[in-house]
């Protein structure tokens, strides 16, 4: 046995020596090219997978934003319907009490009237007619009193008949109103139930999306970082454009002030200077008027889109409702519109800049005196730089993303100061 082991070991050592001593095969150029191409294909495939993951994650985030907006709408609608239901219930109780009171009153009137009729019939059965009742009086004064009593009694009967008829009509009307309120209450309860069903369905969808996003945490973080970088780049570009405009306005004012000073120029030159100065002051005055008009319409400005919409992201720094580690800093509001939805001017103004930015498509900035409105993520625009816009005039069509959703990013500023658009539009 020991000899066999030694023999096998010797054979193995000899074989290994032969393998290492044999010359290695040289790699051909064709093999190298094939290997390089295979590596390129693998890299391209990986890049496609990364891009697809980013696309899916971006679409999931947008879907999540839309679902959160719809959930908020459901909650708001449920609250409104609940208040309406409380009001209906209160009204129903009041009407029920009123109907019960009228029923009691009508029953009492009917009993009193029935007793009166029975008494009259009893008198007639005793052969005591009205005429006999009067003629049997012992004196003229008694006869007069009996006549007046009979007349008053007759009027009382007629009045009670009218009162019973009126009360019956009122009771019937109140009963109809009560039936209508009951139907309205049932309809409202069905609406609340429908809204709650929608809410639960959307919350389940939201939970599934959140689970998917958490599984793709690395891709999610990359997408969020890219979006934040794009938003920051847009902020800087807007600040740069606004700063340029302010510097140009300052230079024009300084030039106008300089031209307004008396000089030894010829009268013709002086006239031109006066004209330019007047134009500059007129522009400044119109800017002040437009700013004041814009400001006075706070809360009444048009919404920046035509047709149906939903606000999928509000203004300011906010924590994501489902992703606790995600903090969003939004300089405006994001509005989802239907396919083919368009952006419109919230107020009259002048287009002061048009530019493109990755992640935001085409951007149009409109000046309203000291105030600015920014319309981002446009696919097609109907205006050009310097165009004067009327309130409600279409600016352009909102671009659709890879997921088919069309979302407008809208900002409102007073020069560089960012403001919450929802406080200004209606």
C-alpha cells in the first residue's frame, strides 16, 4: 500500500512538471479583439441595466408622488364629505323634530275639531237648531249674544279647518324635505365609502412601490442625488439670470441719471438725452405699477396650467411621507397634468428668458414687474424672448417623461426671493 502511494505521488509530480515546462499558447490578435468586444458588450449591458434601473426608479418615484397627491385628495374629500354628512345629520334631526311637532299639533287640532263637530251633531240630534237656539232666548240681549256666539263658532270652525289644511301641507312638505335629506345622506355615505375604498387601494399601491424602492436603495439614492443636483443647477442658473437683469436695470438707471444732468452738449443731443431719460422713468413706473397689480392679486392669480391637474409635490423643504431618509427641497410646486396639458401665464407679463436645463426640459421665465414666474419641463413653447403675455395666454405644452406622466415645475419669486406659489394662485 505504501509503495502504491509513493508511485502515485511520483506520477503526479512528473505530470505537473511536464505541464509547467510546456510552452504556453500565444494569444492571437483575433482572440484579443474578441475578448475586448466581449468586455465592451458586458460593459454596455451593465450600463443598460443601470440606466433601466434608474428609469424604473424615477418612474416609481413619480408614481409615488402622484399616489401621495391622490391619497391627499381622498383624505381631503373624505373630510369635506364627513363635514357635509354632519351638517346633513343635524338638519335631519331638526326636520325630524319639526315633523314630530307638526304631527302632534295636527293631531291635537284634529281632536279639537272632531269634538266640536260631535257637539254640533249632538245638538242637531236634540232638534236644537241654530235658529231655535236664538229664538229660545229670554231677551233680545241674550238672543244677540247667542247670535254672536254662533257666528264666532262658525268662524272658529272655518279657521280650524284652514289651519288643519295648512298644517297638513307643511307637514307633507317637511316630510318630503326629510326624505330628500335622507337620500342625500345615503348618497354622501356612499361617496365616503367610495373615497375610502380608493384610499385603501392607493395606500396598498404605495406600500408596494415603497418596498420596491427600498430594494433598489442604491439606485434610489443615485436618482435622488441627480435630481437634487439638477434642482440646484436650475436654482443657480435662475439666480444668475435674475442677477444679470438687476445689473442691467441698475446700469440703465445710472445712465439715465447721468444723462439727466445738464451738460454743454448741443440742444439736439440734450433732447435725445431727455427722451431716453423719460423712457427709462416710464419703464420704471410701469414696473412699479405691474408689481403692485401682481401683488394685489395675491391668492387670485390663475393656476399655471389648463385643464385638470393635481399638485404632486408642494413648496419648501419636506420629508418624504414614505421614505424616512429622503428630504426634498422644492423651490416651487410640481403639477401633473393630463396628456397634452399646457402651461399658461398666471398674470400679464413679459418673457425675460428662455433656456434649457437637464432634468427640466425647456424653461420659460416671465417677469411681472419685480415678480417672476418660472415654467419648467416644457416640450413645446408658443412664446419667444421679449414676448408680452396676457393673463391666461398659453406658454407651451408640458413634456411627458418616460413613464408617460406630464409634470410642470412652477416657481414664483420676488427677484431672488422664493415664494410658495400655492399662496398666490387660486
